C-alpha cells in the first residue's frame, strides 16, 4: 500500500504496459516532486524547422515568435521510482487544427477545452526505466543523462550533462524575480508514435509561484550534440526567459496517450 492510495487524485483505473526495462503501470503517478519551468520567446521559423512538419505546426505568437519552454523536474517519489528529467518543448498543434485565438492564455484553460499543446523536442532523464517508458509508450525523444537539480526558495541551479563526454549540454541557474502564487499548469503533450499522433494529458496539482525571471538564465553548451544544437538554433545560447514557474509541492498524473484522428 502506498500512503497516497486513499487520495482521490491518484485513484484512477490502471493498465500495465510492457517495456524493454520492465512493466509500467499507467497512469504514471508522481507523489512528491519539484520543478522549475522557464518560458522563452523564440524565432518562429526556427521553431517550425524543429517540430515534425509532417504532423505538427508551431503556434505563431505576436512579433513572429514561437513559444519554447525548458522544464527541470526532480521526481522524488513516483510509481516508477525517483529520477530527474528535463523537457524542452515548443507550443504547437497537430496539422489541420486551428490555433487558439489567445494561445498564451489558453495554457491556463481546462484540458477539455481547445488549447495550445506542447511538442517535445528533447527529454533527457536519469534512469533507464523512465527512458524506456517514454520512448516505447509515447514516442518521446528521451535519452539517459546525468541531470542536477537544486531549488532553494527563489534560487535554482540545474544542468544536463552529455552522457558520453560529461560536458555540459545546458545549464539554467539564477534567482527568480518577484512573483505571485499561481496555478501549476496542466499539460497537453503531443508526440508521434508508430506512425500515429498522440495527445497525452498530464494533470497537476500543488501550490507554485509564477515570477519574473530575475537573474535566471539558460546557457547552452559548446559541444556538438543534437540537444545543444537545437537550443542554439532556437536562440537559447544565453537566454533570458519571459517568466518562470516553480514549486516544491508538485503532484501529477501522466496519462496514456490518445490516438488523434
């Protein structure tokens, strides 16, 4: 028995999926976690060349910009054990869908409403089990890599290392600026898996803060690695986010993906 088994948030029908690293029970449940999310405005054309053009289109924001996010996670207690993760995403929609009239505002909509989704371009994790689950169940671009995570009050320091050389792929550090209590965003994730387009919902809860970036900056590494190359292409070599969101009380459910028509 898990101490969270009596919590309605985690009482959902479960199914077991086999992966190369063992069975995974869906939805994957995250009981005790922290995160730091930074949102950036990036060149739209650069973003569009990175998303899968056969299935997805980046959402165009004002000023001919697209929206990119870099999110660090520390999962201290989950149904697939503890691990760290970093996601790099671009706001996008499956081809043929009409973009929301107010795409930034739509990030805060209920998951049942039309809203901007997130197309994942990189998703390093620290365990083989988490890597196999992401790649084999959802088609996410995961790879195993060392990831550091430190969140103390408004101060954050996180990094991703090249799994082969140990060189830095990216670092993000600094002190968040002034902020206000804010909701944790539910996520709508898009991916391609076995020739199909998947829409995956991540339900979240827990208090957090939405803040000005303060001194937080993202630094891309200098080495030749696909993740670093994509960050540089997006103009995130030495980048200041437009805002950040962070919490030490994150809980979430990562649901199975639904095949889109």
